[in-house]
C-alpha cells in the first residue's frame, strides 16, 4: 500500500507565502509525482503545478512565476513540495497532491490541505 500525507496548509495574508509538502511512503516502487491540484467550491479540481512526461514542470497560467513545484525521490519515500509565493485571494482552496503508478495503473491522492488567503 501507498500512504500519502500532506502538510503545510494554513491562513496567510495576501502577498505571503506557504509551502505545502506531500510524502508518499510504503510500496512506492514505480510511483511518480504527477502534480498539485486545487479545488474550490462549485468548481472542478484544477491542476496548478505538475510534471510532464519529459520531466519538465508546468504551471497553470494563474500561478506562473509565483508557485514552484519540486520533488525528491528516496529509497523509502517520495516527497513533493509546492512553494507558493505572492499569494492572492483567488489562491484560496483545498490543495491535493497527486501521485501515480502506471504499472498497474493506480492513482494516489493526498488528504487535502486548506489554504486560505485573507486579510
């Protein structure tokens, strides 16, 4: 089994920063970081930052230049971080990390981290 644990959400003022983390442990052979998604009420979950098959990172237009995704693969855990700077009110939402194993195909989601940008 694979366990995903997120951390780092919270309340921040506009212009502030937060760093989200997601750690996968357990049977992580073949598991890869896909990206981070954001969910707001009444809207579909959207990709804010992720990795292409080439290994390059890609970002939603709304977060380019402000968010940075990173990943670290170790023997016993895979970790991804989402550094969020210059936060805006519209960045508020629940953020989910998403990992995947392709053989056999399995999706793994973090439990969600609430990010609230408010003055």
